[in-house]
C-alpha cells in the first residue's frame, strides 16, 4: 500500500478537496483494487477507481465475460463504458480475470459487487456474496498483507455483520480487525448514467468495522466534493434500501395520483409543476406511467418488505408500492381497449422494451406484462426497441420483434409506448403514425392526427 501523508496531499490540493483530505488520516496514492463482479456496479466502480490512478482487477466467474472485458468490450450497453474500458485496458491500469485468489493476495482492497438476486419468497439471495466472500477469506489465509473487504452490492441490513464478517473469518482463519477490515460503501448509480454517477457521486456513504478501515476506504475518495456520510455498516446497508424504497414510493404515489386525476380530467404533469417547488417534495421521480422496472427497485422493495416481515415489522406501504406497480402496466391495456374495443386480431406496435431509455436492460421491464396481456387477449403485437430487442427475445422467444420503428408501425391499429426513447418523441407527427397512440411514459410530443391517450394526462389531448 503506497500511503502519502495527509499534509503532503492537502498541500497540493485546493478548496473542497483540501478540506475533504484534511479530515482523513491517510491517503492511498495508488492502491491495488479487486472488484468482484463484472456487472453495472462492478465495471463502473472499476472504471472510476482506475481513472483515479489505482490498479484495478475485475473478477467474474463467466470466462466469456472476462474475455470481453479484457478486449475492452462492455458486456452490456452503457453510454461511455466501452470507450473507458478500452482506454484503461490499453493503459494497463485495468484488467479482468477469473482468478480471484491470486488477484486478492496482491491487493489492498476487494470490492464485492456481485449480484444479489431475489429468492422465490421475495427475500434476497446472498449465495453469490457468501461464495465470493468465502473465496476472498481463503485467499487471505496465508497472506501477511493487510486487506479491506468492502461491499458495494445492495445487501439487506445486517449482511456485513452477519454474513461478510463471519464468512471472511471462516475462510481466512483470522479475526476481522487483525489485518482484515470490513466496510460497506453502497453505490447509487443509475443505469444510463452509471459511469457519470460512479465518477461524480452525489454523496458517499461509508460504514466500517473499525476506524483504520474507515480511513482506508475514505482514502480512495480524496477529491470528492460531495457530502460524505460516516455510519456503521448496517446503517450504510439500510441507507441504500431506504433510498431505493423512497424513490419507488414516489413513483407508485405518482401513479396512484395520476390514475385518480385521469378520472377527474386532471393532468398529473400540471400537478407536479404545482407541488414540485415545495422543497420538501421536489419535481423528480414523480413521472406517472406504467411503473418502475429494472434490476433494483422491484427486487429491493420486495427484499426490504421481506426483512420487515422477518423482523416482525411488516410494511403495508412497501407492499402497496409493489401492488400498484404490478397493476400499472395493465392501465395501458385498459386504455387501449377503451379506444379500440377488444384487441383480439388487432395489430399493435409495442414501442420500447428496455426498462428505461439508454440501456439494453430488460430486467423487470414493464413492457413485458403489457406484451403478455396483449398476446393473451389475442392481439398481434409487433415489438420494437432501438437497443433491447435481443434481451426481450431471450425473455419472450415468441415475441415478434421488428428491426425498425417503421416496420413495427406497418398496418398497426395502435401503438403502445413503454419506454421514453427519444426516437418516439415525434411518433404522432409521422406520416405512418397509427390511428391510436397509448403513451405509457408521456414520451410522445403533441401533434398529428392520431388519437392520443397517456397515463396521467387526464384526457388532456
Ligand atoms: C435505481 C436508482 O435510481 C439508483 O439510485 C440506484 O443506485 C439503482 O436503482 C440501484 O439500486 O442500483 P435504475 O434502476 O438504474 O436506478 O433506474 P431509475 O432511473 O431509478 O429508474 C427505475 C425505474 O423507475 C424505470 O423503469 C423508470 O422508468 C421508472 N421511473 C423513474 C418512473 O416510472 N417514474 C419516475 O419518475 C422515475
């Protein structure tokens, strides 16, 4: 570990960076960092650390993924990621391998960024995290070097204490505290802007088992001018859940209010304009539509609800948030039927398959329940997405996927918009616009001759 004194670093720094540095007892100039997991969190974390001059090795269990990363190719679409990987791999500051043990033995830090999927009862499946932690522990068994293990994966509160610490101790045969530190440093990045979020976080949360470990983790963020929050590991884990749960609450709230407004002829966007300037409310994350998807909100809200039930503190609110979210995609189907009559035999263009724009990720995409409901009612559905077609085909092999927007609109009686890709903005004005447009994301600009209905517009257009 190459440690520079605070005085030395603070001397060369200015403004917020100087203040931030002076709060921490040591600064690590160039650390050897292992990042376990080559998903969004892992790769963006790896890029951000490598760009700061650290040497980073990404570990993944899938050899094909490792081979791709080594060639500077991103395993998924995320703006800017591939270019950054290429640059850092050519500069030899970033590498990837399947060999966890050898990499951990020569490293100062391991960041655990493995997946934490949802179990059948909504609980979090921590088996990847346990396995990775056990392997890190084993790698540290005969090592004399001090090492810090930090969880960045979203893990249920208590995981560092009840899983990471005991598993590391079991694997390594050492006590945490004696040369091994454990920390929790949750990640708040959003797909589509994941790299930017990793490079410029809006806050950094650090939990640690002891103060030396805490200082070591902070030393990796010497220049960050955002708020820095010091807590214990369990609070850090809860912060991540509370953040995602609150955002999900906002979305389900917006959807429920918009549904009421639709019955009363009220445009929800006008309401948000009227409430959003109250600093206690804000304008963001109040967009009404077909609900939230992705790999985080649905799974995290279910896991937190499960944790609450287990702890005998069940949350009616979280359960309601999920229930509203399950119902919401069917709203566009109801609106479609109200406009067209039964959809049996009708040709419907389903526009947008990704769970949000600027990603090819279809996990928990709200387009999927819409597609299923339409197909179950006998509609002929032609799907289109600028990036996520392949992922959607893997989930729904029977889906009729078209390669262009124009193809999906051919002969369509209606279009249903499920993702706010910029390409759909001008849909209403196109000469081939279908007679009916149902907008599940308020993505389409006014204009044209189509009948337009959107969730939350109160029948405004
Ligand atoms: C979310 C959080 O925003 C991140 O802070 C967090 O780090 C991440 O989960 C995670 O836990 O890893 P992400 O799932 O990438 O990020 O995407 P969001 O931009 O939050 O969107 C999630 C879903 O909510 C999308 O389907 C989006 O369409 C929907 N949404 C969002 C709405 O329906 N209405 C809104 O007003 C905002």
